[in-house]
C-alpha cells in the first residue's frame, strides 16, 4: 500500500452517512450469517444508487442451499446466491426466526443482486480500513464468551473473547477514542437492548483482531 493510499484512509461511519438499516434482531435462530450478508448488501446497494432498501434475511435462511438456515452459514455463499437471484424485500418476505421452505419470487423482488464480492486480506487492519472506504464489511467473530455478551458501552479492549469464529456481524465504520485509540464500529443482530443500542466498539489491534474480527472481512458489489 502506497503512502498516498495510507493518507486517504480516514475515520468513517456509514451509519451516520445513511448507508445502514436500523438494528435488527435474529432471535433464537442461528441466522447471524444472513443478517450480516443482508446488511452488507443493503449498504453496497445504497452506495451504488443512494437508495436504502430493507432486504429479507428469511430469503437467505430458506433459499441458500450451501448454508444451513438457523444452523449457520457463510456470507460469501449469500453473495454467490445473490449473483443469480434478486434480493427480496423484508416486507415481501418477512423474518420468522425459524427455517422455512424457499418462497423466492422472480417477479416480486427489489431488483438488487450482486455482481461480485471482495475478500479483504486477512488479519490486516490497514487493509480493512482501506476497504471500509468502499463499503461496510461482513465479518466473523467469536461471540460465545461472557465478556463479549455482557458488553454494554465504551471501547471493548479485552483480549479474552477468543478467535474461534462462531458469529457473523458487520463492521460499519472506524473511529478514534482518546483513551483506547482506534476502534471498529461493529453492528450486531441481537436487537437494540444489547451493547450500545445494538452496536459495539472494538479496539483495533494487530493480527486477528479482538474476537477475530479481522480474520474474514468481505463485502459485495451490487448492480
């Protein structure tokens, strides 16, 4: 990365810019991967068109055959699915928090699909900052530790949450704190009662990042 590119990387908050839908809640279904995929696709579409559309997580839960619905999945498989299927809206295909039969409609959809996706180099926070200049990211983290689940405010700096990835979220920006330094702004899918109204700030560190947040960053490109 050149010195010019490094200078171009400045703090960004896609929520404040209007590119991110309000916090959603996956409930008791292990569909975090669908929420992460949808958020990234919604934001990519906003960046491409200026139009923010709430898309259906349930469509992915029911219809992405390479994933396992409420038993887990992968964002890149969602982006691959969107290459050949349009995203349906939340209103036309509402979330049920359980597995269902695929009800995709080729005539009743948003017209949004992906054309490709970008895998950001693993464990490189400088590259992640650079990628965030283009779009919010889909990421994976370890979220099963109490220290993570009990987060409520401030910049999270604890290294004990691990890097055994088991949960998908989004990085929707980064900023700087006077005490903790640079941090990622992470958007979760556990409703607004968790964290800072559904968001979390994680201190940016070298390597895999806190909770493994720098291990699998990716984002889609839409039509």
